[in-house]
C-alpha cells in the first residue's frame, strides 16, 4: 500500500510485509521482540529464582553430565538433548543457582531468535503479542529455567515452522534453510517422537519440493541419531526401545487424556494417576478459549489472503498435541508447550484483528476493552497458579535436601548408593548413585544390591508405614525426615 498502512484493503491486519515475500524486514519490530524475550528471562529469575532446587527428572538429566554425582538410570523414553544442553555448566559446577541463571538467559535468547525468523511473514505487533502470550503462560515461565526438554521442543518448533515458510517463499534464503535444519534437529535432539509429530504437516507440504523434504529428514536424523545409536547399544534396537518407552508410559494407544490435561492446569506438574476434581473454571477458561481464538485468527487470515503463515503453525500445533491428548494415559502441562507456542501465532492474529478491524467508535472501544480486560485477567490467573506451583515444588525439593542431610549424619556419604522410595532425586541431593530392583528405573537385582551393601555406604528408603525389601529387613531403621532409612550396620559404624 502506498501509505504504508499495516492493514489490507479489507481492513484486516497484514500478517506479512508488502514488499518481496520471503524477505525479512530491516529492523522494524526488533525492540518488541527484545522486550518480550527480556521480560521472559526476568520473570524466570524473579518468579522462579536461582535457588529453586532440581526436580526429579532434572536430577536424572543433570546427573548424566555432572562432575559431582553418579549418573542415574536413563530410561528408554528419554533423550540426551538436555544433558548436552546443561553440560557447559554442570560438568564443572554443582551450583543450582548458576544452572538456573544459565537456562533462564538461554531460554530468553532462544525465544527471541525463534520469534525473529517470523518477521518475514508476521507484522511486529502480532509477533510480539504471540511471543508475550506464550511467554506469560505459567507453564512456560516454570519450565523455561529448568533442565527439561519440552520448552526446547517448543522453541525448536516455532523456529522450524517459521524457517520452513521462509525457505518455501525464497529458495535463496540460506539462513532459512539452516534454521529449518537446526530447528528440526533441536526438536529431535530433545524428544525425537515429538519432533516427528510436529513436522508431519511440513512433510506433507514438501512432497513436491524435494529440497525441503531432504532438509527436514536430515534435521530429524541429525537430532535423533544419538538416540538411535544408543537404542542399538543399550536397548536392543530402536523398535525395542520404543516398546520399552511405551510400557513405561503406560502403553501408548487410545487414551482420552483431555480431562487429565485440564486437571493438570491447576499446577500439577505430573498428573499420574490423574484423579481428583478439576480446577476452578477461572483457571481453565483460557484453555477452552485457545482453540476458538486460533480458529478466529485462521478465518481472519484466510479472508486477508495471508492464510499459510497462520494455518501452518496451527496445523503443526494440532499434530503436536494429538499424542498427549489422545494417545497417552496421563498428563503433564509441559507436554503441550510446543502446541501452545505454535498456537500463539493464530491467537495473536485473531486478537489483533479484533482491535484493528473497521468498526464504529463504540464497537471498537468495546472490543479493545474486552481484549485488554481478558488479557489482564488471564495474566493474573497464570501468575496465581505459578506462585502456587513454585511453592509446592520448592517444598518437595526442600524435603529431599533435608533427607540428604540426615543421610549424611548416618554415614551415607559419597561414594554411596540409595534404593527405594524417591531414591533417584534424593540420591542426587546426597551425592550418591541410585539403583532400583523394580519399576520404571529397575537397573539392579536384589543380589547385586546385597553385594553392594558390603562395599559402599548404602541405604534403602521407604515411606512411613512402608516395608523394606527382604534383603534389608534385618538392617537397623532410622528416620530421615518423613522417610525411613534402612542402613547396614557397617555403614552406621563408619566402616
């Protein structure tokens, strides 16, 4: 348009620049993206805090590359992306505060670059709003500074789809081709199966564009290569590893987990088994509004004849969410982070269309007021849930730390070994290895643990009222916090 307006002839907000499709605008909008990424990093440091201890899964990932704690058992569903991500810090330092700051800054930078690749197709206000919507979710802020894979799959998906659109529009955009490869590899590096689901629509659109197809497949192979090699080396091959992963996750198949995901929105970081009442409708309202606003944004984009930059992330969000809504028998809010990141774009487009579409004065004022009030209420709810989740999670971590101190007083110090109830995270806090004879982390037999008890400081943990395994029933029992520790007499005598 000659006057430089940001709307089309129909009045709908333009989702891409007028000149030269596939070419990014110069620097217009950079402050918006910088502000979103900076606010996201600051929110993590202030609301989560550098002193927030490591969670159960985090201790497994961090222990793989820790210079201070033995590696925990690495089960079939996991991938090595997170250990490699945190290795620059954890390989030489055991400071949780340093790790949190490192991940908070890195996650903010990753969000900035993942949004930046969309400048060629999405106007800065829409793009900044999309970033802010995703970054302000309690689950995004909570997991941004944690050593967990789901946030990184989300930013990888955002970058991958954006670079796909750029490469499709301009085959000479070398940065887009490398970004497509890197975004796909990052997802597969973190969670290979998630990456496969995210790129399904991209693969479908690449059937007549061999170069796009080759880059996508190369990215998947580059990211998942280590997982495949490890499958052959330690799990009996990829097929067996997938079977083991399915068994650990309760058997992949038809499971209606939509209600389970709703239950988790109140701050339950893992809903397994997922029982109990649903959170207040105030807490879950945004979840029901999300697909409606995304659909509205998609309709507005189709009418503005700029459909693909809105419809494609929406399609990838659907394929990313399907396994966690319909194929798994439990829920965790972090599972849907990739879907939330991708849906933020059509939702932001729909919201901007609401406040910029041609309308009379009172109608426009009402629309703007409703959007502002809705976003303010949404933000308030997100941070109430975040505060509650941080408080309860910090209490669990503090219990593990106190148990570790109590075990030290009993003579269980590094090098040492723990087994039993919550042995995996408590072992990390104690500086011990962990081994289980049953369950998802089974890695030893009772006979092996009995022999280990004669060679190294060892303890078996049980909950209140629990019974130790047969080989430890003759050992003295001591209370360590709320748990019970069964310690061989030789350990208690300092031998």
